[in-house]
C-alpha cells in the first residue's frame, strides 16, 4: 500500500512538471522565441554533422596514406 502511494505521488509530481514545461513552450511559441531556439539547435546540429563529415574524410585520407607507405 505504501509503495502504491509513493508511486502515485511520484506520478503526480511528474505530471505537474510536464504541465509547467508546456506552459513555458506555449509562452515561447506565442512570443515567437521558439523559432529562435529551434534555429539555434539546427545550426548546432548542422555544425556537428559537418565537423564529423570533415573529420571522417581526413581520417580516411590518413589511413590510405599510411596503408600505401606500408606496402
């Protein structure tokens, strides 16, 4: 019985936290700031993918150079 009560209290606090996050998102969406946040996230992700792509190309080139030197 105590475990069930503790579980219900935890679930209640989680739903309260989720509702406050939605209100914050609604305010940001109403003020147009959500698009700035999404834009910045997309710029960061694009930068990371670009960096990983360049790093992979450099590593591949180095591997091919060291492989040709061993032969």
